């Protein structure tokens, strides 16, 4: 399975948006892309079914023809930590089963994009986190850094955690989530040598589809 696990420095730093950029760029290059949001908490009911907006966005962006249930096997209505949401629903998130499912559904795809949930150590069960899911999948990691005050610390801590978990940090993307953040160039210059992974691009602040419409291209050729 060729592709990447997309992690973030926190919740709400733009993982889904960056996944859309990755997928869109690969699809434009005539690649078949399978996308997954294996675990999602925070959803609405559409036509009697619980659906997560991030997973729906990935489904629309990808071109592998997977059904919603294939893309998002664990979907919980409450916007709380996944292990609590699962317990509230009387379920336990089965990471080995998820890994088998994703490998099977991604068969035949040129690339597979898997979006994590929350930060690197977001709990999925009482004893397992998003890091365990990434390890089970065996995919290199792209880190989305939400650019705002404090992001240097968050980025360095998360990168250290990724490497300590035994995963490969393949590259990083900066996503400007604070319109008043004025140190974008300085952030790139500071983080790139310290993260030990290629910088793939900066996503400017703006509407959620602005970079997509502007045709922003990430430097995927730099990926390890």
C-alpha cells in the first residue's frame, strides 16, 4: 500500500483540507486515490445515517469509488474523544481490524491517504491512540502544522512523538489557521531543519476551498 497517514499537531489544524489538496493533486495527475477517515467523532444525521463532514469531503475528493462505510468505518455523533464516543455507543475501536479493512479496500489504488483523528496521541481505546493506528497501517506520516502562536512547540513535540513511535515522518505542511499569524516564512525556516522532514508547502489563511480553487500545489516530489 503506497500513500501517507496525515497527522496533525492538534484538532482543528486543517488535516482534512490538506488531505483534499493531496488527493486533488494526485487525481489531477491521473492517479487512482483511495481516501480514509477511519475514526471520526462529531457527525450529523443525513437520510437517517450518521455522517461525518470530513469523511464526506474525502469521499468527494477521491476517485476510488469507495462507499462511505468503507471510508469511515467508525463514525460517532458526539464531538468528543473517540474512545469516549465509542464507549458511549457501546463499541470498542478495533485497530487491527481497521488496518486489515483499509489494506483490503485500498487494493488497486495508486495512492492511499489516511486522515488521523485529533493529534498524534488522540485516544482511540483505553490503551491505544492514533499513533497505534498509524503504526498498524505502516504508512509514512505527513504532519499538518497549524500555524498560530505556539505552533513551533506543538510541531516539535509532535514530530518527536512520531519518530519515537517508530513511524517515518515523510514531510510537513504548514496551514495558516490564525489570520494574524505573521511569521510564516520564519516558521518554515525554523522548523524544516529541526523536524528532519521536507517542507511541502504553506496553505494560506482563507475560506476552506480557497487553496483548492487557486490550484495550490504541494511539493510532493520531496516526500520521503
